[in-house]
C-alpha cells in the first residue's frame, strides 16, 4: 500500500496519505495543504517514495 508524507521544513510530518495519489486526492488534500504551508512559510521538503521491497 503506497503512503505519501508531507514533511515541513522542521522535519515534522504535516500530513500522511495512505493509498495512491489520485487526481482527486491531489486537488482536495495535497495541493491545499502545500499552499497553506507555503503561506505560513513552512517550506515543503520533497520525500522520496519508499518501495515495498525496502
């Protein structure tokens, strides 16, 4: 099961999404969160996906 984490500039998990990132999840959850964090100057750090074999 894929998981996506949004990490803020302090290294804290701002949010976690379980499952594939669908266009709906991207528009309704991830992009609004990223925009909010950017407005509050909490820069987003990209997180590499983790494969199930790791």
